């Protein structure tokens, strides 16, 4: 058969360059199974068709993959049967495939589990009234009208109330007042910084009138101080205090456009806020060179990374630039090529988008017939479907001139001319032309006057707005001045109270020290008295002991002296007797005369000894007298 007569089969795969490698990788068994893939059959022999998804297979052949992503054997170990279910609404019997049957059972189980209780209109009104009441109580308590913003009014499925919960907390009034004052200070700082502009007014005043142009934003661009203030405090409110986004916007006075919209004055700059969710932001996406090693589906869309790596890189960069551009990228990747489009797994590997966004883009393209542009914003669609009523010329005249009946003189003259021409029925062409032109001229004049009046009104409105802004600024300054004065007074009172407390504490300390000194002096005096008494007692006891010893010694001496005297007297008597005997022997006349003299002498000696001993005993003081003499000078000293 010639080559010209052969039928050329179109390439089934997205990447024709890698077709040979894919053929080798699949193997003969898988190719045979792919060729022999025939639809399933019912029990009666008719071809199977799922009533839910319209599939001809009980189990999709592409789903027969193992956990590692490789192709399984062509023969299944487990035989799956047809699932028959009854529809709860129509009460009909449905023949479903395996996947639809599992999904049907899952919906019945989780129908009540995943239902989020939505708030009714009455609950919403009740919550809003409570929030307004709470805010008004804060206004009365803090005496500041800006405290009206300290209440979260956001209701999604149920009322939020994050700000109220934070302020009330445990129910302590002082702590809740402190928390509310911190948030109120944040509101006031945000208002001040919001009034500042990105340019300096002094530089513009110094320039001439020709050079007073501000830029594209006409001076409405926020200052960098306000931007830093919002971004730092938003993180604190969102992460630490767990406030919702609407509550943060009420406190910090910013909008969604402030965070997400790209500025025309700085087109190269990205959004003010950075993404914190998603695979792209968390850095979980794999490199494009590694995607070819992953098998995403049966068609193996990931092999596109080998031949079209630059295209995938551009798609990834565009998807990371913003939400609208990411939806455009998803639309491009979902457009079919040869009746085949990229699978959802491959799209998530490239862009990092979730399956829900991919599904929403796919449905939008299906409904619009393949339009890649993302849908318009909800507010744009709303105002397109609900246009504002345009005012007629008569209503504008009434607003401008004051009454509908008042008509200009030129219009009356034109009407008179037209009536005259109609009544005459003739005349020149010039007169007819003038009659036709005059009403047009009057209409243009009216419009010009209306435009001028509108401009004047706009100018007056701007002046009034500026005056109101100045008044509000002055009122805020007055309030701040009053608050500052009140704070100063409170601080002075606190200082005075602190000084009084310090003085009282010092007096108390002095009195306590004096009392302690007196008590210590008394204790010392008592201790000294006790010591003196004890020493006196000890001295008296020692003196008594010494006197007793002296008395004993004197008694011993007296006894010894008496003994000595007796011994001496006896010796003398014996000697005298011996002498008398000798004299008697010689002469016997003087014996009787000598004996009484010796006896008298011995008696006299003994008396003298007794007198001497009595004098010695009298000279020794008694112990009681010694103690009395020692106590007498001590008592005299105490009396002094």
C-alpha cells in the first residue's frame, strides 16, 4: 500500500515529540488493555450508562492506578457491580457507576453534618440592634463619639461579634474599659494619618500655580505612614486579637482596594498585602523541570514540561501576579487541544490553584462558550442590572430655578413667534428659520446655565465639605485638648495623692521607728536593772561567803589562842608550883600568896583575848548590811 493512500491518525497526546518514549514506557500489556477497552454491559445485555454522569463504564479505566501512580494490571482483582439508588426527590430508581454511587451515599450521610446554620433576618436585626446598643454604651462610658465604631457588624452565616467578645472578655469593667480605650486610640491615630497626603503641602504652596499639579491620583494617594500603620496594626488585630477583616477595616479606616488594588501611580509595584495561603505562597510547588517525573493522569500531561518549559514558567509567573490573571491562565490551560484538555492535577502542579477555582473557571467557560476573560465584579453587574434613574430636564430645571412654572422670557417669545407663524400660514423663509432656531438657542442657553449652576453647586459643595472637614478637625483638636487637660489634671491629682501617701507612709515609719527605739531603751534599762540586781546578789553572796570564812577563821584563831592560853597558864602554874615546892622545902611561908596572883593573871589574859575577838567580829560587816549599802547608791542613781 502506498504512503499516499494510508490514513494518517492524528496525534492523541499533547506532546508529539515524546510519543516514542511514551510508547516504550507503557508496555505491551497496557497498550493491549487500552485497545481492548470496551464499555460495560447490564445484566440483560444492554450497554451500561450511568444516569448521573453518563459514563459507559462502571469503573473508569483511567482510575485503575496504584498508589505510586503506575499502571495496574489489566485484569482487576475486585469486580465492581452496578449501584442502584432511589432519588429522594423523584422517587425513581437510578443506575449509577461506582464513583456516583459512593458520592450519593456520602451526600446522604453528610447532608446534616456539614450544614452551616444560617442566621435569619430576625436574628440579624436583633444582633445589629445589640451591637448598636453596645457601641452607644461605649460612647457614653468613654465620652467620645468615635467609640461608635467599636462594634463588629459583620454577619456571614452567623453574627461575628469578635470586637464585642474582646472588649467584654471576662466581665471586668476596668479591664474592658482599658481595652476599649486602646482600640479608640487606634481609631484616632488612623484618622489623623488618613488625612495626611503622600506629598507635602508646604512644597506645593511655595511653587507657582503652574507647578501645583499633584499627579494621577489628584492627591488622593495615602501617605507611607498610614500604609505602615495599617499593615502593622492589621497583623496585630488579625493574628493576636483574632478580629475579622471587617472589624479591622472599621478600626483602621481602610478598604479592600487599599490592600489589593494596583496603583496607577506605581504600576510596577504589587499589592500592599502579600499572600499567606496557597501552594505558591508557601513554596510547595515543585520546579518545572521535575514535573515530567510525576504522572498526573492517563494522558500524562506532565510530559509537557520537557518540550514547553518556557510556556509553563510564564503561566506560573502570570498566575502568581494576581487573581484575575490567574483565572486567565486557568482558562488558557483548560481550552481543549485535539478534544483533550489539561487535567486538574497538572494545572495545580503548574499554577498552585485549588480544585474549586479550576472548577469555577471551567463552568464559566462552559456557560460563556469559551470566553477566557474573567467575569465582571459583582458591583458592576449589580449597577448594570439596576441602573440609576436619570433625571429629566424638567426636574433639573426645577432643581436649578426653584419651580417648574418659572419659564425664561426667551422661551415665551419663541412660543409666541411659533404661534404667529402657524396662525399666519405664510411669510418668508427667513422668518420661519428664525422661528425654528430660537427654541434651539433657548435650550442651549438653558443647558449652559444649568451646567454653570451645577458647577457653582459643586464648588459650593466642595467649600462646604472643606469647611466641614476643618470644623471636624477643629473639634477633634478641641476634644484632644480637653482630653489632654483632663489627663494633666488627673496626673496632678494622682501625683498629689501619691505625695500624700508618701508623707503618711514616712510619718508612719517615723512613729514606728520611735516606738521601736523607746521599746528598745526600755528593754535595755530592764536588762541593765536585772543585770545589776544579779551582780549585786552575786556580790552579796560572795561577801556572805567571805564573812562566814572570816568568822570561821576568827573562831579557829580564838580556839587556838584559848588552847595556847590554857597551855601557857597550865605551864606557868606548874612552874610556880614547882618553885613553891622548892621554896617550901626551904621555907614554908609564901605558898598561899603566889597562887591567887597567877590565877588572876590567867583570867585577865583570857578576858583580853575575848575583848579582842569581839572587836574583830564587830569590824567584820554582816552580809545583809553589805547588800543594803550596795542597793542604796543604785536606787539613788535611778531616782536622779
